[in-house]
């Protein structure tokens, strides 16, 4: 299978605008939507939000009226696409159920990207992030029961994604300087690495924005504080992933890369979608993106003199990004890298940090006086007699997390405690 968005014909931009009634399409039914259809809706909303924000940022830095007009025109179409996609989420789906969907996206999207990432350093970047979102899924799944939601988390995720402790969230809190990775360069990178990076930054940014806005909506104090804590980790995730992007990319090349990425992802959604009605939306949006890409390439050539043929792969792309289970892969990443933390742009086992590393100070500051991601598990045990998990492939691969997902008892915790005592 291959797809070359530069040789396909799209819908002329002036014909892309839809009426209010066309945009407000019928939402999916939260009880029978395929979990990966929900995931595609969540991720494509994040992709459109990034398209819009990136275009606004470009508009603020570009003086050329012609370019500004093109940006405004295409951006309005992106905004309509965002509405058509995000309004597929029904009002009867609760925020916590939707949140479970967001973290399932983070797990199975990152899993696909990591498995298809040709650069070994970037693969480490994805493997580092995935264990954290994996743990968020588990903490929120426990919260969901405490909030009195009638459904269990596995009714949202299906049996496609296991819900187990990852690297416990309490350990995610690092000094901000340790969130910055080594950037790639557009010239030297495999093209797949560029697509992967734009995709993950968009998805994590949307998760960050989402928690920033919905985290204060619950009345339940446990819910408010868990959203607050995890929202701060999503800030880290955006810093972590955006720092792999090439910071020297010219504005219009950056725009063209974004449009190319949208083409790749709508094509991916179209060829993997199981719901025929929603497949139609992906197909229409793909036809729109082909035109966005054509316009961006035209401007890039005219204004910056960059030839699209020098940037994009001659034969297009061959692999659709696919939502599919990553269960074995995750168990393997857990076994290999659970005890890692970050120091500058490197990933290292936490027990190899110097005694005076800023990680320990930062941990002591934010974790003083109780940690919501730990409390949510304890609270679940008190109310239900056990914590919530969903395993399809046997017990947890890490002995210290087999019985309990709280931090106490893990090697990670002992390392931090040792440093606190010596401090
Ligand atoms: Fe778009
Ligand atoms: Fe997360
Ligand atoms: Fe994340
Ligand atoms: Fe676009």
C-alpha cells in the first residue's frame, strides 16, 4: 500500500466551506463506538487544533499579505474540520470517559510511532513517554470508579489495551531542564521521523490543553487534584516531544510539513476505519488536505524558493498509522525501562543519578504533603477492597507492581527515599 499526496487531486479551497448543518454531524454512540474509532476522533481533533494554532503563530510572524491571506483561508477550513471531528463526541459521554479515550490514544498512538521509528534516540524518546501515559490510563481508570461512573474503563477501551500501572505518576515530576531532548534536523532525518514527531506533539498538546480546561470541572476533590497533577505531566510531555522538532525549519516548510502530515493521517484513518459513516468524513477531509498541501507547497516555492521535490519522498508514504494493540510491546518496554528517568537529554536509571541531582529536589517540593496519583489508588482500595486493573495477558511483568500500583515497595521509591535521608 502506498500513497503520494503530491500526485493526488483535492477539493479546491473555495469549495471547502460547509454550512452549519453540514458541520454538526450526528455524534457517535458512546456505548457502541469502536474504541479505536473514538481514538481516531480524539487524535484527529488534536491534529486540527495544531493546524490552527500553528497557522495562527505563522500569521503573527509573516508580513507578506499574500501569505497571510492564504493562511487565513486555509485556517478557516481547518477550523471547520476541527468542528466536524470534535463534534462527533456525544454529550452523553462523560469527561472522565473521554479522558480514558485520550490516554488510550496516548498509549496506542505512541506505541505505533515507537515501533515504526527508525532513529534509535527518538525511539527512546517515545518509549520514555509511553510508560507515563500508560500509568495515567490506570490512575484515571481508578478515578472513574470513584466518580460513580456506571461503566468500567475497559468498556471504553475494549480489550485492546491493558490497564495496568506503568512508571508510577509520582515519579514523572522532574525538573523542567530534564524535559529537553536533542532536536532532529529535517535534512538528515528519515521522513517517517518527521511525521511521527509532528503527530505526537499535536496529540500531547491537545491532551495538555484538554486537562488545562476540563480538570477543574469535577466537583469531586479527588478528581480535581488528579487532573491537576496529570495536567502538569502533560506540560512536560509537550516540552519533551516538541524539543525533538527541528527548530530551524523555515515557516512555510513547517506549514507544508504539517499539511503533509494531515494528509498522511487522514489517509491512515480512511484505510483503517471500520465505521462507514465516519470513514466518509476522513475521506472528505483527506481531499481537503491535498489542496492545503498544494497551496502550502506553492507558497513555499514562490516565497522561500524551496522545491517540494527536495523535501518530500518521491514515492509518498507506505505505512498507515494504525490503532492496534501494543500489549506485548508495552510489557517489554516496562521490563526494560521502568526505572528510567531523564537527565538533560539522556535517559538513565534513577539509581544512577548523582546524589545532588535536581530531580530529588523537585520531587521533594511537589510531592510534599500527599500525591493525588497515589491517593486515588489507596482510595479505590478503601472503597472497593482492591484497585482497578484490566489485564488480558496475565499478571504485571514487574514483581513490585504485581499486587499494588502505589509507589511504596518499588526500587524507584527506595532510591528516592535513600536520597531524601542523605540530603
Ligand atoms: Fe486539517
Ligand atoms: Fe497522559
Ligand atoms: Fe502525555
Ligand atoms: Fe490542513
